[in-house]
C-alpha cells in the first residue's frame, strides 16, 4: 500500500504538487492520470525519495522509502528505462541491482525470461531498441519480487505483442494481491488496464474513484436510434416526454433513457429500427472534460495561410 498525506513540492515559486492525499491499495491496478505538467512524475519521484517533499509525506507499507533496508524487495519501479548502464549487459545490469539488495542471482535469469530477454541477456543495453530497453526496465522493477510496483509509461516502445503482455502482467500482479500504480498518456490502454483512477491537475487531486464511476460522472451517456420512420419517431418520443437531438446522418440521440425503454416504446407503435444502441463516452473523452480547466500547456492549431499577392503598387503585371 502507498499512502500520501498532504504531499507538496515547490520548485522556487512553482508549486508542482499541491497537498496531495490519496491511498493506492493492493489488489487492483490504479491508473495515475493528469495533463502534461500536472505533477505526476514529481509525485512518483517523491514516492521513491528521489525528490524530497516540501511538506507532507509518502509511506510505503507504513514506512518511508529511505527506511527500507532492501527497497527492491518492497517496491519495484520503472520511471526511466534509459537509467541502465549502457556499457553493461542486460544480465550484469540486473546482477548489480540484485547484489545491492541481497537478491539471489538466480532471480536475474528468472526476470529476464519473464520479460523475453533471455536471448539477449549478454548484450550491452546501449545497443537495445527502445522496446528492449523498456523490457529491461520492467525486469529491474520485478527483480525483488516486490509487493508494490510503480510503472511510468510502461508501454513506451513496445510492439502490440509487448503491450498485450505488459497489460496482462499488471492485471495478474494485481490479482495476486500486489499494489500496482501506473501512469500513462495512452487513454485507450489505461481503459483496458486500470480498475481505479487517481487524476491530478496542476498538482492537485481531481478524482480518486473507480474507472466506471469516473467515466459516468465526467461524460454524457445517451441512446442512439436510427429509423426510416423519422417523423413517427419524433412524435412518439415527444409524447413520452423525451427531447431527441437529430444528428447529421439522420439518427436521434436521446439523453436520460435506456435502450430497453426506447426499444419497447418503438415496438408499441410498430416503428422499424435500423439501430438502437447505448452510447457511452470513452475514458479519453471523460478525462478531457474533467481536466479542461487544469491544462497548463495548450497547443493551438494555427495553420499559416499563404500570403495572397496584393495587386497594385509594386506588383508587376497589375
């Protein structure tokens, strides 16, 4: 379990993390979301004592990270896969970590096999592709067989097979009762992986809830209906007290209704349906809606228009 209480970090006049308090519990995959500059990386670094908090505290199973004698046996982390020594082989990078935490050497071979790097165990990590480096970083996190794991952008550089593998690995580790805390900008992947969400913006806590509840509270759900009998549909819905919105493709969107109710209503009036479906927003849509006011860095789609010649003075051929 990871417990944050009033965690704050300032860099000069800039407050990167502002009074964060939440608990990451075992048995579920907890996703950590926030716009760029929200303070996610700083928060994770403070969990590992890589940055000292200005105030507040982080406890790992009731203790500060610096109080852990053999930290890799308590908490494994992937924050930067490039942190490995490029001149060492994959095997010797992990062996150094194992020896510093009194982990048996046989565990090195085990985790290399788990992440699919056995065939390149003797190769120098500086020659690894981004995906191979990512797998080596994951192996380092797993080395001490810890009960708590932190992953920052774990799918970076992985191919589809690798993404599927790490997703299932995190789920399996959570099912084993471990605490899994993962930060990612890939909303589609987070939606498939996380059970619980911690969302921050400008260093402050915005949400601490289940995935399903987060999407429900921060998005619009409606019923979509298509029928060749559009006028009859309008009349039936109006008589039922519904106010449908008609889309460009001729379909109707009805808020606050269920597919069961709308389907029964149309059947009662003998109306032919070509589509009847419940529409729910994606995690990305819900996230964008919640964090709209907490985005620090905005991009603008300004497309430079070509200069039009000003026909007149100084232009030949006018």
